[in-house]
C-alpha cells in the first residue's frame, strides 16, 4: 500500500503553522491527511494549536500583558474562546523572539487567528467538495492530564466536535494520536471510539508525559501491550534507525508483525536528521529502507512527489 503523507501542522514549511491558510496550502499540495493539534480554551472549546501555551506563535504578551503565569508563560486554558480569537498568529519563535526556522515565512502580523477544530473541519470539508478530494484529519490531543487537572476532558470535547460534524464513525478519514497511553485506552474502552488510534512515541528525556517509558514501549513486550489498545505507533524518526542513524532498527518490522501501522515524525528539509546528506536521502531512509506506512512532513509537496515517484500502488 502507498504510504500516506500527513501535513505536519498544515504546510508548516511555507506558512505559519495551524492557520487556515496553512491548512488550505497543505490541501492544495496533496497531503492525504492534515494534522490538528488540540488544546482547550478555558470554556472547553477545542482549538487547533500545537502548544498548551501561546507566546511562541501569537502576540499574547502584547494583547494581554500581565496574564502570564508565574513561569512567564501564557496558557491557552487561561483564556476563553472570545479572548483567544483576538490573538494574531505568527511564525514560530524562540524565547528570544527569533524565528525557529530562519528561512521560513517571516515573523509578521497578518491578523491570522487560532482556528477552532470546528472551523478547520468546515474548511477541509469545503475543500474536499470543491476540489473533489478526500483529505483526512490526523488529530492529536495535547497534554490530557494537564487539561484533566483543570476539570476538562479533552478527548470527550474533541469527539463531541467530530460527532457534530458527522466524522466520528468508522468510515471517516480520521486518526487519533496521543503520547499518553491512558488517553488512548480511555478513547477505546470508555468513549468507544471507532476511529483508529496511534500511540505516539517520544524520547524518555522529554518526560512527555511523565512516567511513560518509551524505551520499553519499543521493545517486543512493549509493542505487545500497545497492540492491545492501539492500531499503530508514531515514532520519532531517530527511533527508526540504529545508533549509526542510517541502518534501520527492528522497530518497524516488530510493529508490522503485530499488525500495527507506523507513522513517523517529522520530515523537515531545513532540519535534517543526523546521518542523512540531504532531504532525498532522508525520504529514502524512512520509506524505502525502514519501510514506514506514513510520515508527518513540514514539506508535504516534496514528500508527495517522492512517494508518487517510488510507489505505484
């Protein structure tokens, strides 16, 4: 089967991430799925935003001075929908306000807004109709325990939006992903979702979420456990290879032996994984050598061209 292209936060190499223009670009550039990272507003509305805080991609410090917490960060959950909709989204910046990716879209104010999940669904469904496409949704629930501590159920809130849009059904082109295995179990066993679930795999040093052992998760026994509640894994690209960074590890084969899909993250032409001389070599490594089933790409057009050139199915 031909691997899938998942536009990482939209066509994020070309426009500010998760904005509606960025989503429209990803649709036009041939993504099979477009990623939606979900955080909740104070009033429980699912917003498409990568971080639980706002200052890296918006003008929140200028718009709401004094609303930061003691750690200096401005958390989306401290603002209601009306307030969040006043913020202007810009290209991602570091703490010193310099762009994370210097060669990407300039850090300028275009009055782009944080979309709600409902708004993004309206856009993608509209483009699917007008362009005769069937581009799907790849939804990640961010920091479920953080939201639960504030009395909010991010999984339930996300499903409510999908149900209202007629997308919470087995035939819908929707994946759920999360780093937290307990949230995936909750989705499967308590919320009874028919949608496929992907267990994201991080590095233990990230401590996201705390207490989850991703090293164990990648072992034979760990994958046996994942297969009891998930339909696939979402590894970090370095986890696909041995310590030399080039020779495929056993992870993909072991996952496939258990019937698990493998959707890896993230392909970036301007931030190559060590060991690969160029973006084409990285594409060959993940698809032809490691044998993954799909990938998150900041450059969905380049990844689309590679897959179409190398896979005829």
